[in-house]
C-alpha cells in the first residue's frame, strides 16, 4: 500500500511539474513592442499583462515597430521574423493589435487591400494547430495633428469590427481608452502610450480575460420569439425581433457574465455607443424595445413590461441596468417607478425628467416643436397644454419611490444644455432624491450643451454600473509600473 501511495504521489508531482502554461502571443506594432516606454522590458503591455495573469500564463511579446497588417505596406508584419516565431509558438491565446500604421498617410497607396489583408492575417492564427482564442484590439486614439485618427476611426476600426463579427472573435475597444482629449502623461508623443497609459490598456485586457463567464449562452435559442434578422453591432452579433409590430433588439456578448446581466437602451439606438460597447465587453447583453414617440407614457411602460417578461424568461437576469439618453429618460424612470424591484441601476444621459421642461418649454413657434407636443399629447391622452402642465407622474415626481428603493442612479449632463436644462431636470430630481435620504451621482460636463452625449472614455460610468451590479471593477488589480 505504501508503495502504491508513493507511486501515485510521484505521478501527481510529475503532472504538476509538467503542467503546461497558457501561452499568450501578443502580435502587433510599436505599441505592442513597447516603443518609447520607460524600462520597456518590464513596462510594455505584454510584460505588464504577464504580471497580472501570473504563473499560469506565459505571455510573449511578438511586437515589431512600424509594422502594418497590409501585406504590401511599407513594413508588413508578415515579412518579419517575429511573425514567423509567433506562428511557431502555437499559442493558446493571440492578441492582435495592428492598424495604426496602416492608417498613416505613407500607406495611403496600399490601404485598399487592408480589409483582405487583415482577414488573411487573422486566419493564419485561427488555422494554427492549437486553434487559439484570437482577440482583436482596436487601435488606441492617435492625437497627432494629421488625418491618421480619422482613418483609424472610419476605415480601420470598421474592418476590425467586421472581422470579429464574421469570424465570431473577441474584440476589445481601445480607441476610447484615453478619451478625446490628449493627456501628456498617458501618451507623451501623441501616438505611443507611456508606461502609465500601458497600465490602463492592460487593465482592460486583464478584465476581459478574467471575466467570470458562462459557456456559450443560448439566450437567442431560449427566446420565445424567432429573430427577424441578424445584424452586426461593433463586432457583436445582434438579433432583431418584431412582436405585435414593436421592434426589439438583443445583442449578445462574446462571453456572457455569470448571472446573464443586461443593459436596456432607451431610444437613439447606436448613438454614442461607448457605454454599450464596454458593457458588451463586460459580458452584459444589450437590448432595446422601441417606444419612439411615446414619451414614457403608459403605453410605453406596457411595451417594456412585455419585453422584460420575454427577456427574463429567455434567461436574462431579473434585475436590469437602464440606460436613457435625452427623452429616453422619460421611459427609464417611468418604468423604473413601477418596477423598482427589477432595476439594478439607472444611467441617465442629459435625461428629460419633466415634460414641462421638454417638450413644453420649447413653445409652439416652430412646426417641429408643435409636432412633438402633439405627439406627446396623443401618447398621454392630454386634451391640451393645461393637462400636460398639471401632470404629476413625471420622472421628477418619482423621486421618493426611487429613493426609498435605494436604486443606484448616475446622470451625465452638459452644464449649458439649453434643450434639456439641468436646472429644470437633473438638478430638481437630485434635490428631491436627497430629501429622502438617497443620492444621484452626477457627472457634469462644463461648457457642454445637450450634445455630445455620454463620455468619450466611459470608464466612470462603467465603474458605477459594475459597482452597482456587483461585478468586478477593472482597476481593482493594477500592474506596478517600474521606474
């Protein structure tokens, strides 16, 4: 018996000693290589990622400065020794971060083949014997005084998103990581992230890799309705439905977070989608139920009730994150007031909180204003202005109920918004909620009007949502930068 136990122990120790690490290949240009990063060997993004992932992983840097995905660009990645080494490495995970140099004016003459060449490069890794998980990274923003970032945004990123959609690949949006205002400490030369900037990049990648995710989800298969069509949304697979003439959208994350959380967009589908993209990365489903021209009326609430029932029966969480821009504030708050037990948190962006402020404060001097008010009167069955002005079931009127329910709420507002003035909407609601012992977290944008909505880098909003829903915040584990 002792001999048998000894043999088993030796076998177990042998298995432990020979346990293979998860091999991660970082493919890319100078940003992957770590150009201009202080103490590059320990502060480049592959090195920082290795530190966070730990001993179970082996992260190798295959970055080459100045390279392109273009096969006939000025410096094709496929012509480098690092490219050949990355294939021979036979990785389990591949991060591909190319496209910045492809957008440079020096490659204008070759860019017409970017779509074909990028897909071809991706397929080389997909066809490796190891069948790796390929994760596509969009280029970070370029702040140089040129058209390079416009090309990245309009030509490069759409190809990367389309490739992710067609191949069913993971995609991480890095383009909004540093916002739309240059910060020298994050990107000293306006092109390459510093070691501090790299840390932000790595936090995002680490968070994506370590999401506590479920196996491939079957929300679409479980849905009582059959989709009318499939569509692409920034590299993700979306499905359109019609139910009694009402349009629904459901977009699947590549890896659904445990519990199958979801964010429910109200109005203006696809507009300023930074939060939606980030929540998909976090493993949240993204949904939409059309209530256009209903202004948060009871008919709109009933439509949302029906969609909520369908979505939760299909497997989505019983508590949902509500997102409302502008007039979308009317439906998210009116629905939440009737369904406080079903709401995880609320994100309002320049939200309309009182119909007396909008559309009523616009007056009837313009045809468009008159039409908007007529539609609103019809949605609420108001006989005229007097009914609307006397209405006491606006979002601001639900402050007590929402405060008592302790629903986490965040607003993003432009301080000089004339269309939906802060003083008549968010400020009133904020004061009323405070009166009942709760609070609204408000992010003010100085010298900004009603547009643009959201934040270019939505990190503060995402952090709020993840904290409110009990999911891990990406900056909980920060790699140490070595000077």
